[in-house]
């Protein structure tokens, strides 16, 4: 756990916050944009169809400012949350549109992850970055170039953070996006009954607890797979 407020620690914290805020705003802005395309203007009128962080921070100041700073101070990485408002009646009337709205957030994260991955591969090809020798989930800033360069640190955080956000939010557990997104594979009547059942029974808190404790078992193989794709021939394995 970090304890010393060194200049390097504070600089990396600023990089973390920029990456976290941008990634989260892209996630929520994508929800809001796809909802607008589908006919729900709730988030649009709230200012969430935007990459401007201010409307998002106003809606969730605790999740976008306080929690990320506290989590970085305690653990050296950031976590937090935000949300885009939507009309529940619109969601129930158009469950397939709601499913695409839900999937838009993780899709934004995976797009940012792919862009960061491309930047890392370009850096490796031009000998500006190098593959890490023994990557772990606690050394996120070392995925490219060992974290000694501000640009490599930012790109490393963007890759890992968006892989994590996209994967976590795709879990088919309420209140995560995957719980609504999975209904894209259902017909409208089944999707409506599925989402109604979860909303009626208020599984949100239980879902978060299950997702939090179970995510580590899911994410490590995803993390290693992503690294082996990012650095072909490296053959990373779980740390014993």
C-alpha cells in the first residue's frame, strides 16, 4: 500500500485520474448517446451526451471524485462510478433498444482498450516500449516501457483500466450493464419479463457483492489472454 506522497506518486495519480475520468465519461456518454438514438432523451437533456466531464461529475460527484482519490491513496489504483439517467418506461417499451444502450458503455471501454493496445504495439515496434517481464494486476503502469515515461504510463493505465471496466460491466448481474445487455439475445416479451423480474426483486446490492468477490477469478484469465494477444509469443502465465 502506498504511503509516501512522493512527486512520482502524485504525478502517476494525476495520470490515473485523467485516464479514469476520460474512460468513465466515454462509458456513460456512450450509454446516453445510444439512448438518444433509440428515442430516450433523458440523458441528453441532462447533458450526458457529451465528453465534457462536468455534467457527469455533477450527477455523481462522490463516485467520480471522492472514491477515485481515496482508492488511489489506499491502493495505488482507482475505482469509482457514474451513471447516465434513462426513462424506465422507455426501457420497458423498447427492451432491445435498452439492451443496445446497456452494451454501448462496455463497447466504449473496449474501443479505448484496443486503441491503447495499438499504441503499445506501435511503441514496441519502434522500440519505445517493451513487453513487461512479469506483469501482475498490481503493476498496471508497467504494461509498456516499465512505467518510467508519462506517455507509457498513461497508455498502460488506459489499456488495463478499460479492459477491467469493460469486462466488469459485461457481467450479467444486476445492476451491471451485462444484466440488461444479455437481453439482446432474447425476444422482446422474454426480455421484458427478464428485466422486470430483476427490477422487482431489487437484486442490485446482492449483485454488486457477488460481482466484487467473484470478479478476480474471472478477470485474471481475461488479463493474461489480453497480454498474450498484446505481446504475441510472450506466453504469460498466472503468477503463483
